[in-house]
């Protein structure tokens, strides 16, 4: 549920890299660890607030749950 691009700071390059690694939804991002995301993204993670992305994905899920 929820495309990754709804999370502020996640652009097309990051979304594509995460999708190739199997993280294709906000739910999967919300369940991931910051270390896992950094390992997937490599240099794309530099300067990015990965922890914030995970928190925002969790918030998105809470706000959009049925």
C-alpha cells in the first residue's frame, strides 16, 4: 500500500533502487531497518534521513489504514 514516492525525500532514483531490492511499498519500507535501506541504496543514502523515511512510511500507513 502506498508508492514510495509519497514519502518526502524519496525521488525516482531511490524508489527504483528500493523496488529492485524488493521494497516496493510503504508497508515494506515501514518494516525495514535503517541499515537495510542504507545497504540497498549505497551512495544514494549519503545525506539522506533514512530513519525519517521509515517513520514517515509508518505514519502514512496509520493515516491510510482502513
